[in-house]
C-alpha cells in the first residue's frame, strides 16, 4: 500500500497537460452565491496570512506575479469557468491543505524566511494551472524568488501537503545556496558509486538504489532529490521509513547542517520537525 501511495504521488507531481484538461472538463458548473462564497475563502486566507506571517493569493490575484521565464500560470482553463468563479466551493479546501502543511513548521521558519534575499518571505499563489515551457508537461507546484517574495505557485485542486513541503524546501534551499553557494558541494559523495542524475524532469528513475532516494523523481536532479527527502520528513511513518533507508538519512543530515547554519532549524526524522 505504501509503495502504491508513493507511486501515485510520484505520478501526481508531473502529469500531462491532457490529463489536466480531461479533469477540468468534469468540473461542475458554478451555481452558488459567488460574492459571499469568495469572501469566505478570502477571509480564511487572511486568517492564515496573519497566523503564519505569509501572503496568500488566489485566482486572478496571481496573474501579475507569474514567472513567465520558465513557467506560465493560467487563471482560466479553456472550457471551464475561472478559478475566481469557483472559489466558493473549492478554494476553501485548497486553503485547508495549505494550512495543514504550514502548521507543521516551527513559526521561526516563516520569520527566518523574511530575509535579505526576499524581505517579504513566503507568498503562496493558488492558480488554475501551472504550465512549463514543455507543452506536454503541467506541474503541481513551482517555486521562485523575485527579490521581494519567495513565490510558491500551487495548482488548484491538484496539490497535497507534500507538494507544499516540496516547494518550501526548494525556497529554503534557494536561500541556503544564495548565502553559501558551496553548501551542497559534498552532495554527490552521498550518492551510490557511479550514480548520475537524469537531469530531465520527464525521464528519470531507471536502475537506482531506493535506499539512497526518497522516490524515483529524486533521481532527476540533486535539488529534486533534496526536495523529495524534505517531503519524507513529514510522512506519518517517517521513523520506520528513514530507518530502512540509511543512504537517505545521511543526505538528511547534510540538509540539516545547511538548515541549522542558515535558518536555525532542523528536520527531525524521529518526531515532528
Ligand atoms: Zn521540485
């Protein structure tokens, strides 16, 4: 079952644009009271902003923040009403997932990420769809930094708490490497002998030793390797999971060294981080 779940998750993080469109076609047509429902989602988002010290945007609020260099976002999928219009019946559940993920971090993380690289800290942008420059690929999450915010784009109704943890790690690593460019120079020595990353987001995972990687997708590149390990820190069975993967645990130790020296926190694979 666990294996099946991790397979499902691996499949979920990168999926084809066609799959997204097929899913979108089945969305029900909005028939509720829009203004009231939208206000409810915004009020909920405002509460989360205050509680965690982050910024949250959704729907067309995200458009101006899109990083169009490598990714574009869409506020509307052709053939479906806009996210802004369907906020009432499902952005609240998007926000619940985000809350569930954020409450697992010590509050110091959110203040430490308001730093000299991005003084306003984390900004979560829940958009309709994230499209990268390969038209065959959509994505559940995308992390970037614009010098003001750490922007984490999340695709509406596609992400789960682990996708949030994955993108949060990318942003923390962004800061770590900005401060200490050599922070992960030792990383290759933590991989099995002769191992090489595929350096491709669409092709990875052939013939790898699973005791060194959290899941297949981690073999696509070093930063994805670390982001998938950061997800595993939040598995409910993490203690037993990490015990079975000594290679991954060593990598987590290296990540913790970097975390402690920059953000003053560490991931504990035995208890709540
Ligand atoms: Zn990633």
